[in-house]
C-alpha cells in the first residue's frame, strides 16, 4: 500500500502523513470566513477534508475530522455544512472555535487544512496543508448567498460542482465558470449512464496496472490523474465492460460522485 502524502505549506514539498496515534488520523479543517457571492473557498477546504478522509479510510485508518470555523455566525456555519452535505462531504466528528483548533477531542491534530490566506503557525503539530481559493461564477447567483443556495439552480446536480473542484490541484486556485460547470454536469451524467450499462455485464476485476495507478493517485489526493484515467478507460475497447464497472466503483470511493446512482434505472 502506497503512503499518504500531502503538500506541506511549511516546506513547499510533499510529506508523508504520520498519525501520532497508529490507526487514527486527526484532521482539522480551518474553514475560512464565508464572504458570500462567488467565493466558495470555505467549501473547498471542506471538500479536501472529505477527500483526505476517503483516502485514509481506503488505507484502513480511522479518521476524526474537526471543523474550526473562523468568525462565522451559527446560522452561517450551519449553511456551510448543508452545502457540504449536498456535495457528499462527510459530517465532522467535532466543531470547535478557532482557539480550540490545536487538538482534537482526544489528541493532537495530524493534518491542518487552511485556506489560501490562512496562516501557517509554526507551533502547530502535524502537517499544514494550504487549499487554494475557489470562485463559483454562476450567472443569476445572489451576491449574498451562502450554502446550498449558491451551488445549483433548478435541475443542476451539486456533485457537478464537486467534480469541477476535484478536476484541479487542491492547492491551486479554482475559477469555476458556467462552461466548466456545464461540462462537469455532462460528464457526471454520462459516467453514471455508462456505469449503469456496464453493470449489466459479468463483473471482472480491476486490471492490475489500473489499480496500481489509482492507489498511487489516491495517496497524493491526485484526483486529476484519477479522472484522466477514467476518461481514457471509457474509450479503451480492450478493457471488458465488467472491469470498467469495477474500476469506476473503486475510483468513486475517493471521488464521491455517486456514479452507481443510475444502476437499475435504464430498464425501468
């Protein structure tokens, strides 16, 4: 099993995640203050925490995630968490104020996730990982909207926003335009239809070469490589449909795009 590595904001290099307590990874997501309108940097921090949780659980680690809100009113923080739920983000184990964010309920934090403008406190234990800012440029949006209301209009799939965000390195800025979101929505819908079709074929194991690439990408939270592999796989006539099905399901354990959701609908 490959190690879990993240880009350490202190050194600018990738570093191995080393839990202080074997088998338990403690993560603190420092949620930036919500500015409303197009700024969804707060949501991206929560999303990276979810990706880290998923990658760690694939390595048989138990994950304890703490949310540290930075100045949000309770109603605003609740709106943030509702938006996170719409993107398939796991709820936290604990919510704390900024001053309590150095430790989890039962020990030191192993990984701190901070926004683009978040400070890098040298006294913090564990890794400090910076998450790039994100802008959601959807026409007709409300400048003061925060939470689920800013994510999607009627008929839109919020998981298209998730796909658009994970299509870029988590440490770089993300500017999600209407075109970007429309393309992501089309991709999610197409992959779900394909997964439903492949489900009708006999199951085949994930090819060894593909599994190796996925495991390595999971270890670095390299979602771009995972998405590129899936795209190429849809065009590869040499891979049986049953193997494509199992590969997409395995990859979705990290991606969280609900790719099996159309299974059984095609024939109804």
